[in-house]
């Protein structure tokens, strides 16, 4: 049986335990962010988007000019 404190390496030489430790300290996961945004209704996230809202509206509803 493998000791969990013992370093485990991939065939490329990556220390698996070190990667897991770094990931745990790395902040929110992709799924955690999705869940958080869903809970908040996505409101207030426009500052993180480069989507042109008016352009999307025109594509959806057609140009009414």
C-alpha cells in the first residue's frame, strides 16, 4: 500500500502530491465559479465580459433601423 506522504510521480516526472497541494491553494475551481455565478444570477459580471450587448440584441431581434 502506498504511503500518502510519500512522493508519487507521473511517468514524466511530475510530483502528483505537489500538484494536488498547489491546486488546493489555487482558489476557486471552474465548477465552483459556475456555481457561485448561478447562485448570484450572473448579475454584476458585465465588467468581466467583452460582449457587445447591443450587437447581440441586434443579432437576435434583427436590425430595426
